[in-house]
C-alpha cells in the first residue's frame, strides 16, 4: 500500500474514531437523568452538620526539612509513612508524634510511598524510575540507615504512585511517567504485567495515580495527564477495561469509594468527580465556588473518602482542604481555614485504617493529623 | 607524454531508499486507530441496556449509612426526660418551679439559675446565661472555651470576612480575621517577582501566582519546550516546580523522514527527563 493510501486510511480511521466518541458521548448524555446531589436532595438528605470544633488538628508531625509529597497509613497500627523532598522517608507513630524510623533514600527525588499490608515494609519511588522496598525490621547499617531490601527496576519514566495489592505482601502496582502501570512480584523483583504502553489501549500520557478496589482487588484505576481515568483488570493486561472521560485536565488523584464499585478523582481542572466503575457513568461533579482571590483555579492534588463514604476529603494546591458531603455535593468544612492549618499546598492526604483520623501532608514540610 | 587528465573520483550518491520508516509509522498508527474503533464500538454496544445514572445514585445513597463513621459528628439529642418535662410544662399554664428544677439535663453546662423557673431549668443554649464569648486567643479567631461554653459556639463569629486592612502591602488576603485581630491571622501571599527562582523561597507565594519565565537550565540541557511558557504550571514535573522542569529536548521529526533518534542522555543531579511528548521519539526509529 502506498504512503498516500495509508494517509487516506489514517484520515478515515481518525474520522471514524471521532464520530464514535461523539456517539458515545451522546448516548451517555441520554442516560444522565440525574446526579447524586439532585437524587439525594430529592430523597430529603441534608448536609452533614460540622461545627468549627468537630474536626480539629490534634497533631503536627514536624521533622521533614523539605516539602512533603506523599503519605500512607498502616492498615492497623496508627503509623504513618511520609516521603519528602529532603530525600527521606519518616515513619511516625501518629498517636505520640514520635518518629520510629527515618530512612535516607539513595535517590532524594521521591514522589510516593506506601506501607505493605502487614506494616512491616515500606515502598517508595520517584524520579529514579525505580521502586525501592525497605523492611522496617532490618538492622540499620553503621550510618544508621535501613538498607534497601529490593529495588524494582524496569519503568522508563518516573514513579508517580505505588500501592500494594490488598492483603498481599508480594504484589505491588506502580504508576509511571512512562504512561504505564506495572504489577510486580516484590519477592523476585520481576514484572508480572504491564498495563498500557504504546499499543494496548493504555494511557497516552504520564500516569499520576492509582487506586485498587478493596472489594475486588483484581481491579484498579489509574489517573493520567491525558485527562482520563482507566480501569484495569490485573488478569488482563492487554487492554484497559474502561476509560472514563470528563475531566478537562491532568487527573492527579484517584481513590476508590468504600463500596469498591465507585471511585473519586481529582484533577487540574479544579474538580473532583465520582464515577461508577461498572457502567462508566459520571455520577457527580464536585466543583468549588470561584474565589476572587485566586488568579488560577486551585488544582486538586489528593482525594480520600471517609470509611462510610459520606465524606470526601480533597486537598488543593492553594492549601485548602475541603470536606465534601459526598451525597449533597456541598462543602461542609474547609480544614485550610482552621486554626493551625497548613501554610502551603496540600500535597497528600489519607484516612487511618479505622476511619477516625485524617492525615494531611503539605509543602510547608509538616504533616497534620 | 603529456599528463593524462584524471578525473578526480566522484563518489556516488547513496541510493535513495524508500521511506520505509515513515510508512511503518503510518501503518502502526492506522492499526492503533482500528483497534480504538473496535474498543469504541464495543463500548457503544455495552451501553445498550445499561442502567441510567439514577440507579447508580440510588445505590450510592443506600450504601452510605450502612457503616458507622467515627469521623462524622453525632447529633446531640435531647434527653427523653427533658422532652417529657417540656411537654408537661407546655400543658401547665403556671410554672411550678420545683417540678421543673427536679430534672436538669446532664449535658447542660449553664450555671444554675438562682430563680429556678421552668424555662431556665431546661437550660437550652438559647436561654441560658453564657459567658461573654470573645475571639479568644490573640492569634486566632476560634473559640477555645467551647467545653465550658457551649453557647459560645453559636455566638462566636469565628474568622469573619477579612478587611485586609492589616495585611502587608502587596498582599492578597486569602482568609483574614477582622481588622482587630492580630496580623498573623492573615494568610497573605506576597506578590512574586517575575523570576521563577522566587517561587522556591518559603516566604514567597505559591508558584501559580508567579508569572514565571523559562527556567535557567543547567548547561547541556535545553529549556522546557512544553507549550506553557512557565514551568511553574502543573504539567511540568508534577510535584516539582520549575527547577526540575529542565527537559532534554528531543529533535522534531519531519513527517516522512526516517524517524529520529531517541536520546535522553543521563541527566544531571538537578534535572531529569520527565515527559516525552514527541511521537517520533516514542517510536524510537533509527535512520
């Protein structure tokens, strides 16, 4: 086939793709008969009532000397691991504020950290394009550093996020700037599956975050700079199960809803959205009121749900931390305006395993509980 | 014998090879598009019979509330005995003070009234005497005395709108207290200088208020070729501003060339290659 004929085929295929996307959009619009807020308000729901003292900052974890980029809670003990621009991971006892471990990293440009399900190991990754695993029970070397127990190499871009598969100490998923996600066997250091890449229906830009369903650990979602979220099945790496459109900018954060069938996402377009995993429907948009003091719309950096799903916490680039009533889509509290709130961008947040506490991390070098 | 004119050697031009790499790239793209068409048709087909959004909303509404949530405040309900006495009182025209005073709600922290009249015995926050609620701490406007002054909560206007009068010059107020509060209540953002370098100072504003110029990259690297003129915007190295936005620029490929050489030589300590956006380079063709 000549180049000219190929070009004609290319143009025809592009037109078909665009037409199909438009049809899909219209078909979804027909099914969009309501949203969560309209439905629940019609059912008589009113917003959760928060007073100024219902959610207070009871701990400020100080110790990092650089911006905090990521944090994670242990599933059972009240420990938190945080990653910072200072090139360290710190493990904190959230109840006492004490530091139990401080791990100096080989590559200081860390972007993500996570606890293993048993709380005995932590994993992290960043601009070194590798995921490092540390066993907290290991003996420190003579400099007082915990040696790395495994390095997972293979990504061709930075590691933006990593998560352990629930209840599996040996399975870890990473997301990367090379547009792929990878499932690893931590014991052998081998890649088990690669999700995305050039040919399969993967993301077409950097992948920035991922979240694994608690009720069906074979399913995970990833958010990307291509403005989409994609659903993957661990057993089928050849293609994404579904692609969720809606955001108008990079999707910085994704998190599954507690029922494991819905998920929330946060984006550079300043909104959070709730999607239904199985149908692909966008159920709700959580958009902040425009603030005349903002030259640009603050971007969403992080999202998390309370244990019941009634509250959604979202961190923003201007230091706000909104508590949304998920059902009525209203802001019931802004933690960024409370006494002792962070003085910089909220970069990460997460709920404790029992759902009783929220930890936020910020560019002001602190974490707050 | 005269010198023979010797024609200097003239190397032949290399043969013109067919533009295979460009064809291959086009073929690959057509394959990807055809695959995408298949996925989209499948998705359209799967929407037949899919439940509307309202059903999903119903499921969400039903799910929430099935689990207790420790982070959500519990509504304080009146004690049953209080309700009964209020009902009785509402039926009796004259207050018999000793009846009302028999049962005081245990969660009432209002001081016991000297004259124990029915209404004050109930001790609802609207009617009880409460201490003056000031905006407490000199640094802030939240009420700290809540545990001893439940009424205060409803009367203290914590963090009213900012008048900005006490903020520094050139600051924009995000969330100030009223003008009689201490200046430290104000969360002011000083205006940034035009250079990105000022964005890293702890005392400076967030990068999004900076009108940044392209960063000075270390020698050997190119300045950011990203469409945005300012590395401080989000697409340049997600969590890291400006400084790490230095990207080693990949060469642009003419459409029908043999492709380009993808090279990302090892970056220095400061900058790393973060994003690739040139399709030629992704395919990694070599001439």
